[in-house]
């Protein structure tokens, strides 16, 4: 490893007995850059929250993390803002940097590589001088983060939280059919899918778009080849990534940990002719999450004479889609509670069961962690990590993904079969089986130590001509986008 690549504070004892009769493990503090597309409180999804839990856990155990994040707060001129986050348990704080882009539609799939973000990223690395870089996402940032770190002799770790490296619309759910897509990343059908989701780019011919797609695919491959460890959240996700990315460095499965533990809620009295079946779902109101399927299932149950009540809580996504949901729910026993700050005590958890209808092949599912902690039975689509993590009858019942009628059939069982809810609740896995943040941190530190021993790959300097071409491309993109048509 190149001299100076490892930067630690010596002789800091970390917690962690390895078992009976073994000595306490002693390690040095690592300075770690955690890179992610967004960070709380501005952006508050599953990836953002698990990265925050990791950062706080690292700080709590004596390490020195800092965060480099993307943001949706457009800035003119572009800039880097700085704030702090704090681990509430230990009181230790750490810096959070947000790189604000000033270009138009910077989340567009054709704008994945940004020399401006790259330079800001490098300047932060030079200022903070971490031992290594742990990349969690590239969106809103630039597609060459690991490569740029390696040029500064900093080894990289990558955690793939979703399937975005294999799909222009991120989750492999086709906008036309709403089904999981089995096609490899290629101009056909991917360009047509992307055209139905992103703002139109008529100044880019189909051949131009195909070239950008190929460049993005090459960037992904180079990032993963340069990373000294590539991690996924579940075995199902790892298999799916390998299927669509082709042979890459072995993907290790390291489940995430949210860092929070929810207390069980008291069960509601079982439903009967005088009490409806009460269901809750906390998730973004979005086509991808299948909120429309939940409402359709409620309608179908009403037609069958099954009294039901559905509570929805979460950020409202696409405005036209949410307006359609409210119209779809007109006259039905559906309650929209809006965004929430905390689940304990919220009406969405005072229910008989959690019900989810996501169309995505979820790669982990923090909502499952939360439902397990609350001791709520679950009704879930049989796909992705959901089907890997839970088994039929052991706290959960499953239905065919994307099928509202199949969902209604399963929900009807909760009404018609006495004792089913209680039986499911009794067999919910213990919350002790959920990944704990301290164990998660310990596992990652082991990987960090291994990566540091190997060092960064040897790379040549940045191609100045390619950088100029990338800058020219982005400037042209914005000029054409702003031009009246």
C-alpha cells in the first residue's frame, strides 16, 4: 500500500469481545468518507437512513466518519455546504458536506458523470484526508467516485443498495407494464423506458443516447473493478446484480442495520362483524411502492363484504399519481396521514397487520425491520429480499407481486380464519434476529482493515481531453435544454 494511505489515531480501544476466553480487540480509529446521494434530514429514504446509522455507529465506537452527500437543493453558483450530525448516544459529532449542483436536471440518466462534482469531491478528500472511501450511491454526484479516490491512493468500498447499476430507471420496474424487467441493460428496451420517465432530450439522437448508455455502463464496471470490496444487502440482491452486471468481483452480503429498535404495540382485538380488519402501510406514496394496489384490494374486499380499514403514511411522491390515489380512494375506508416523524404511537401502527405491495424487488426492506419490532403480522409480495427474509406463516403471508386480486385473497383470510392473526404474530421472528448497528459497524471495520491492507489500485492521471469533453457535453446539454422549442 502506498505510504500515507492509512490515517488513524493510535491506541484507541474499541468495544468487542470475540467470545469467551478471548482478549478484547484493540484497534485504531479510522477516518472514513461515507459517500451517498442524499442524507437526512433533507432526504430520508432507506439508503440515507442506513448510511446515517452507520456514520453514527462509527462515531460512537471511536472512529472518525464524515459524509459527502448529494442534495436536491439546487445552487447557483454550484457550491459545497457544510453541517454537522451527532450520534445521540455518545454525543460525538461529525461533518456532513453536501455538493450542490447548478446544472439542469442533474439527476437525469444522461448526466451521470460530472467533472465539477468530481473536483469538489477531490477537494474534500484532500482537506479531510480519510483512510478510505465508502461509496453508497452515485446519483446526484458523479459516476467516477471510486476512480477519483484511487487516484489519490485511497482504496474504495462500495455498497450497492439497489439495482440502479443495472437499470436507467433504477429499480427494474418497467413503466409500461409495471412488471419487473428481465432485460439486460441495452438500448432496447432501456432507452424507451427512460424516455417515459425522464425529461425529453430531443437534441440527443438515439445513437447519442446509446453511446451515453454504454459510457455509463463502462463507468459502473470500472468503479466496481477499482473497488476493493463490493457489498450487497441480501443474497437475492447479490444474485440479481451478478445476473445483470455479469462477472465482477465477488459480491459480499452485509445486511444493513437501521440503528433503531421499536417496541411492540399491543395487539388490536381480532376483527369480527362489528370491527373491521385494520391495515397499515408506511412508505412513500408512489407507483413503485404499489399504493394503488393496496387501495384496489380494499375496493375488492368491500365487494366481498369484508369490512376493512387502510391507513397510509409517508411522503407523497409524484403529484399526479397521488391525486389519482385520492380519487381512487374516494368513498373507501382509506385514511391518508401524510409524512410522519416517528412510528411509535402513530395511527398507522395501531393496526392488525402491516401490508406492503411494492412492485420493486426490494433489496432489504427497513419496513420489515420496523414491523418485526412492532410485532405486527405482515402481508407482502413474494419477491426480492422479502421472500428471502421471511417464510410463509412465520409472521408473514405472501401474494403474487403486482396482483391486487391475489392480495385481496390473502387479506380476506385474515378476516375469515379465526386465530390466523394471532398465530402469525406468535411466529414473527424475534427482533433479536435483526442486524444490530454495533455488529454492522464491527463487520465493516473488518472489511475496511482488509481493504487498507490491500491498498488502492494503481491508476494513471485523469485524461484532460476527456474531462474537457465531459464539461463541454454538460454545457451543451444545459443550453439545449433551456432553448425554447
